[in-house]
C-alpha cells in the first residue's frame, strides 16, 4: 500500500485552554475529499491546524511523509499545500494583477502561471487592474483560488469556497476542482453546501463536535435524507426538490 499524501493522526487542537479538535484521524491520497458538518464542528480549525496557523496540542500531521506540526505557515505552504481560506483574505491595497505578481516569479516555467490563471478565469483578466475589494464575491473567490494555484501545489485545501457565490460561479468552482484532480492535484474541501461537496468528492468525511464521526460515500449520503439532516442540520436535497 502506498503512503498517504496527507495523514492526520490523533490530532488535538484548541484555542488557549479550549480544546476544539479531539483525536482527529484522516488519510487521503491523490483524490478529492470533502469534510462536511454543521457550523462550529471544527472544520476551519482543522484547516488552520494543517496550515500551521494554530498550535497543535497533540498528534501528528504528515504530508508526503514529512511532519508538519511545528512548522510556520510559509514552510507548510512550501511543502506543496495551497490554501484557499474562508473569507478569501485578500489584500485590500493590491490589484488583481499585483496579487498574482507576488507569486509569478516562483511559478515561472511551471504548470500554473498568472497567464494560466487568467485563461482559467477570464473575468479576472478583464479586471486585472482593479483592487481586490472592488471585485464581486465570486471574483474574489476566483482570485483566492488563482493565487493558491500559483504555488503549483500537490494538495489544494479549500475552506467553504462556495460560500456566498452565485450558482453560475459555483458551477465553475466545481468544474475547476474536478479539473485539478484530473491533473493530479489532490483537493481537501471543507464545505457546508452538500450539492457542491458531493459533486466534487466521492468521499465525505463528517465532523461532529471536533472529531470524525463517520466517512460515507457521496452516493450513500445523497440516498439518505435522514443522514443529511443529522450531519448537516439542513433540509435534505430530496426535500428541497419537492
């Protein structure tokens, strides 16, 4: 059996004395995996822990066999993980072009360059001289994804990327994520939108109260309205279509 691309073992994480993650275990290879669950279950905390943005109380996070715990965020990114954070975290004083230019030199000669990002997201090319704050929510998300792509990472970690997006932009997000996996880039998706999570990932990892409650296939979850209500606390897709 080949070594997992990302392996999280017995992970405990918290804020100060308040523990949020309790013994989280997760493995993934070159695939798309969705982490789903209600608000406050620890999904964003998991992302921040992977990226070195939160101290780890205990456990291990290994990427391509190397330990990430204790590394600062820039060194985590340098191992080959691109991060699209919740809320996008763009620089208000920089234009679209300036956001991409920061990583352009390192991207030269690799798969993803600013030119490739503009080809993927033509709307960004039309707005390259505008500040990030003047973009729509969907355009800001395109920029956040494009910026992460310039790292030419082996794993894309995306936290609630569909939040607040129009349906047409969500469709593009799904298509882009599938394209990344087809090109050999793994995707770890944190998502509350069930239709997006199941469209991108075959494997759904359910977080409840800071631990992994279960793992289920997309089809099993789509076929089980009770599980949808139990794990996500929302109207099932089946009911929503009636």
